[in-house]
């Protein structure tokens, strides 16, 4: 089974991705993780990421192409963070067709603009990678990570004004992408306003249908 996971920042894609790959035994292909690994050995990618610029579509597709050549993806994968644009989706179509790979479904975790802002406003992170939310997933001790005890902090791109711009960019880039997958019959919309277990049940019920 091969899936794509879409949704605005704050939709809970990271949480759901972990649950999906664990339940179905497939590989989580997060572009964030892939690029963090790639920049260790690729000077061009490292330079782009350090500059804060967007990685060109061609480089993104090339990196994904190399990742799909590994044996571990043969049991299935979940693409998270790619594609982000209609052009990337078209490139992905050509890529998977050339490798005789089928995308079974595209899951869109759907939440509204204000809910996304409210969720992210409360998000706090730790240098160890742990994530919290002061409203829905607070640490046992205020301001401290449960895992390592370090101070929690708010990412600079999670501040309300910055985050609203991130959402605006998402809307501009992703709306055509959502319509594209809807037209080809792959889009499955999941109600992201439900609690995380309910969201996962929605995704699982659709995913299980592809196993029958």
C-alpha cells in the first residue's frame, strides 16, 4: 500500500503518520527527514537548506526518486510533505509510473484556518524532538520536557503572524493539488477536527479497504 498524506500545518500529520506506518508496516517518507539526511552528503542541498530558500522542484523530485529506489519501500510507503505543488504531483505521477508503482490513496486531514492557527499557537517543542501543546498535550511540569527535562520553546515559524503566512502559502500551493487528486479519484478527505484517535480510525478504515 502506498499513500500520500496532505494537510495544512497544525492538522496533525506527524501524529497520524506515526500511527499509519506502525499499524500497516510501511515506510514513512517524510521530506523533512529525507532532506536532513541528504544534506549530510550533498553540498548543494546543504547550501540551499542553510540559506533558508525553497528547494527547487527538480532537486526535490530527484531526492524522492533516489529514496524510492531503496528496497524497504517495496512493502509500501507513506509520502509526507511531498508533493506540495501541482507540478510536483505531476512529476511524481511520471516517476511512479516509470517504476510501476501505484498510489492507492491521498489522505487529506482537513481543518479550518482558525483551528490551525489556534493549534499552532499552543505548540511547544523540545530540542530532543518531543512535541507538546499547552492546550491539548501539556507536559507534566509546565515549560519542561517530560522526556529530557529541557526547556520547551515555541518555533519562530509558529508565531501567529508568521504562521498565518505559512497557511496562506499552503492555500495557494495546495488547493490546485487537492483538486488534482480529487479529479483522478484518489482523494480521501478526513475530518481533522475530531480527536486524534477518531482521525486515525477514519484513515484506517479506508486504508484497510485496500488490503481486501
